[in-house]
C-alpha cells in the first residue's frame, strides 16, 4: 500500500492501475492535502460458472404452451386474396 496525492493519481492513473493488476500494490490511497480520501483496490473476478443453471428447476413450461400458435400466426400472416 502506498499513498499518492490527487494530482499524481490523475497523471499516473494508468500506472497505478497496472500496479494493482500485476500485484505490486494491494491498495493505493489517494489523499488531498495529505489526508486520505479514497482507496483504489483490485476488483475480484467473479466466475460466470456459478450463474449457469441458476434457475434450473424453478420454472415449468405449461403443457398447453403452444396451444395458441395458430391464433398468433393468423394475427401476423396476411390472408391471400
């Protein structure tokens, strides 16, 4: 962890982010007039694997799901004259 002032954070933001990405720093404190006001930390990556199938078994398709297909088709298909 190290502390930088606001001006340095603005001019060196890319370098500060790189330091977090490569593990050089765990967190960076941004200070105004020597007083800490913000903290930059690395975001934890969330795995998409846990999202797959999250609703499995929670919804049921009714047996008559396709019962109105003919009616819906008739609304969209123009009759031939």
